C-alpha cells in the first residue's frame, strides 16, 4: 500500500481560489479544484479517485503539482511529452538519405518518384524506423540533414562507377 499523500496546508487565498475554481467554466479547473479541496479535508487519493472517476495516480499527480506550484497547478500545461525522442537518430537519418538515393522500384514499388509517405513506408519495411511514421517525420529528418523537400523527388543516379567523380567535375 502506498503512503497517503495530501495537499499541504492551504492559505486563505489558496482556499478561496480553489473554491471559486469549483464554479469555473473550464472542466479542467473545476475537477482539479474538487480534488485538491477533497484532499485538504483529509480524504485519501484512492477515495477521491473513486469519487471523481479517475485513477488514483492522477489524483496523486495533481496533489504533487499543487504542493510544488500552488494555484498555478490549476492551469492546464502543455501535453507534449517531456522526453520525446526523434525516431530518426543521426544514424537513421543517414540510412534514410541513402534509401532515398535509390529508386522506389528497388523496393517493389510501382513508381520511380519518392513521396514523403512512400519514404516513411519503405523506411519502416526496411527496418530503418521501429514503427511506421508520418511523412512529416520524414520531412523533419531530411530538414535536419539540410535537405529541402517541397515535392516528390527523383534523384538522377547512374550505374556508372565513376558517376560521382564525373558529376563533381561538372558541379564544382
């Protein structure tokens, strides 16, 4: 059994804000106010959770947030994860770049032009990404590689082993 957690002692100003929060038009504020006032009356997290129809860990998180930030915990924060990691690591970005310099036909596709969605699908099928990602994730990975992507891409390649040397003479 977890150790009971309660809100800290409420100042009169905090108590007034929580009580006025009960009448808020925002359901987020009203629910948090109910939870915090119930905790200040000495009710335990599992009982509050049962009454509110939520998980007891949610109640604990709200109490901890209030104990740390005060009434600022009544405002909805960002829902973005704090530890989001890009699917395309530096190594995977390079693999994606190499993949895009091959023809989609090499992967059994019926087109010779890459789209972002097609690149996402093939990168998953080839094991470059652990899950199917959106075309926008591919676009952002390419942006980090300083590759602009505004429309479908068809890179000219050649089976000639000296192609890169010849191309560099023309472009330099």
